[in-house]
C-alpha cells in the first residue's frame, strides 16, 4: 500500500524537526499510542493499540531513522508486530520545505501487511491508516503551532 500526502504547518523547520523526534510529542499525537521510547539516536520503540475493522490488537514496533538531512528530510523504516494479529512493515520518506510563513511537510510511504492485518484487507486497513494519519497531523499541527506561539510570546517578553 502506497501513501503520499503533504500538510502545511505554521512553524519553522527547526520546531517541526525537533517535534518529529520527541518521543513525548509522538506519543501524544499518534492515535492509540501507549508509549514511544528512544533507544538510540536512530532507533525508537513504540507500543500501540490499533483498531482496524473487527481487529483490535496491541502492537510492538521498532522505527529506524536513516538518511537524515538536517531540517529537510529523513527516511523511516519500521515494523509493527501484533502477536496473533499479524504485522505491518514499511518505509516512509518525510521532507520539509519552508514556503513563506509555513513549512510544507510531505511524506511518501510504502506499507506491507501480514497475518490477520492482511486478511482484513488493504481497503479497510487503508481507510484506518489514512484516518490515523489525518488525526496525527491535526494533533501535530496544533502542537507545533502552539509551540510557535509560546516561543513568540517568550521572545516578546524579553
């Protein structure tokens, strides 16, 4: 399954870049995320509760960051394993580009399913993934916009 999209964020690339790699931000923004832990500079682990159609299961995941281009791009490779629920594996390329007063975040991802996740089907899984991505970016946009406002008010008070 291939996913592509973009979102305009009211924040600088510096604010967005920092938030993208902050475990507490990721945990707070991603639907069903129970925990995110940084294992090293390039590896994170996560625990998720995922509901896709009739399937509601817990998953453990590992995400590895590769090819970072500071403030402009990074590739993520990850695997989610859900015991009897199956697995999802994928890669995603995220890019940031400043345009006037916003930063455009673009993503291109390729996901593969196995086990019960695959049995649920790409269509049902795709709908759930797209909804979770939209929910993530709505929460993430609110976070970085609030962070930008907090930064601006801190600078104004100096």
